[in-house]
C-alpha cells in the first residue's frame, strides 16, 4: 500500500513543490526522514545510496522514492551517472559512513566514502549544469577538540581524533575548496553540522538509542560505556528543518546562506548519556541498562554547539525540547514493536504544527529571506 502523505507544499515558501531534488544517503536514518518530508512537500525527489544496512530499515518501511537507485559513493562513474540522470536543481548530500566506533574498524572505507565520495559528488555537480545549490551534511565532530567545554562556533579550528571525525573535517575543507575554486558564480554551497540526533527509525548498530530499543523489545539490558559523556541531543526533524531552510535560501540565490552552519539543540539538550537514558526509561520502562566496564576506543567527553548564526540569520530554532524529543522517540519505537504501527507521518505533521505554533518562519507560505532576517 502506498504511503499516505500530507500536503505540506506551502512550507519554506513553497520552494520545494515541483523542484527536482537529489538526496544522497536516503536509505539512512536522516536521509529517510528527509525524503519523506520532501515527498510531502511535492518535490520531485531523486535519491541514491547503498542498500539499507539494517533489517528493519526506516527507508524500507516508508518505501524508497520511485526515482532512486543503489550507488556506492566510492564509484565515481556511478555517482556521475546518477547526478546526470537526475538533473537536479538542489543536491542534499547525506551519504556517509557515520559511526565513530565503526571508523576505527574500517578507517580506509570511512575515508574513501566520506572524503573521496564527496569529491566524486562535487565533480559530478561540476559537470551537471542543472545544479544550482548543494547542502552537504558533515558533523559536530568535525571540530578540533581543545581543553574546556565552550560550545563550538562555525569558525573554530577543524580536526578529528578518530577516522570518522577526521573525515568530516576533511569534507568541510573540500566543500570550501570546490565552492571557491569551481562553483563561484554558478553553484551555491553550504555545509551543515548537526549534533546527536534521536527519533524513530534508527536501527544502526552500536548507536545508543537503537541499542536501547532493540534490547527493550527483546527483554535484555544494554551496557552503557560512557555514561558521563555530554552530547548535543536533538530530534532528527530539527536539523532537517535547518537543512531545508539552507536549501531554500540557496535556491533563492542567497549567497549569505553559503558556508558552514551549526544545528544543535537548546541548552537543555546538552546532557550526559546517563540523563538521556533516564529520560528514555521513563518513557519506556522496559529499557534496562548496565555499566560496560570494557576498554573502548577514544571518544570525546564533551560536545556542545553554538547555533547563534542559524538563529540570527536563518531564523532557525529547535522546535522540540529534549523531553518532547525523548517522548516522541520512545513512542515511535513502542508503536512499531508493540502494535506494528508506523508513526513517521504523524510525527512529521505534529512537528510542523508545533513549529507553526512557535512561529518558525519556514512554516509561512510567503516567507522570503528578508522576512527571516527581520
């Protein structure tokens, strides 16, 4: 049965209705939600990615876009063919190997996918005249970690202790290089750095929330390895709203939307792993944990993002606070595991409604950039 989609065509000033948009990484967690949102806005969605890595997979439950294909970013010719065939106006690049701990096990694959994969995509864009704008998603982990706990701002130094973080720092540098060297005057390009996202539909291995919900569904306990690590937790729809705002501004020819952007939670979302787990346990008492006392690869103790640029220049703000994000996440999984019901469309509609009530500028059909700046 085809997924029943709401009509969200008026969002972002109607920018996406009928627009040809290419999404990479559509079979992943963020990518599956993004393609759902674009389809609900009436965009002409093209997509490519590796096949879903998990069973179940959110992309499979939703149904992949009709114009999608399975492509490895490391295959330059396949990437070129996919972009040429799509002839998009906007490219939203989410395709990546996205796990820190996995990057220690497969560092070469991580670098090839996240670094050379981006190069292959940017080169494909360079030879496709239809493309007017690119948003490439990196990570809050692209920053060089320094002593202290100050939230990172966009012009802080880039770095990366582990292969994944280093690959995302490289991606930032390469995106800036292609923008300055090859795209000036033709393609507008922005990069987006989001925090740790939660929400329904993530079944990735060795990631906190998926590990917890899988264990809850099977009656097991999960070992928590870094209970005091602080992360910027946010619902997946919050950064996606930021990516879509960037895309709309770039398609509108707004050069001030180029460059790097942080999309993170409000201050209440910067909490420890333990605090997040406690919140999930309150929403789903079946979640049980133990302390994992084993030896693990290095991971950063504290990550916080300063998002004032997005707030002041885009009018972007997180819509759901941490308590709401946790509640919606737990409810989504419980409905899948306990009742076999998929709540993704309901979450999207509720999020848009709450954003409108909060006055988010992208919910107004007539929004233009001068209104946002005001």
